C-alpha cells in the first residue's frame, strides 16, 4: 500500500513519522547544516542551548495543538446535538 503525502495526497515517503512527497518536502524550508551551525553559535554566545530551545518549541506546539483540537471537538459535539 502506497503511503500518501499528508499535505497533497501524492505518494510519498516517511519523514519523522509523517508521510511526505518530494515536492512538499522541498517547500518546507528545512534548515541546512550550515544554518543550524549558525544558530548553535548564536545560542552558545547567549549561554543557551539551541537543542533545548527546539525541544521547548516542540513541546509548545504539542500543547497548543491539543488545546485547539479539544476546542474544535467540543464545537463539533455541540453542532452534532442540533
């Protein structure tokens, strides 16, 4: 069975647990090693960890997603009562 891209539905491949096609992957704007190295240096100058910042952002996104999903499920439940 072909896996379909989460964005466009075309056949794709797995990337970090999600299916994505080459076209959509190229539009994501993934950072290059050079850009990541630049951020590492900038965060090190501030005595902070870039890795910790990325983890913090991922945690924020997860919590924000759950809050929004619960809100939408609540609205859907109310709509289904009518």
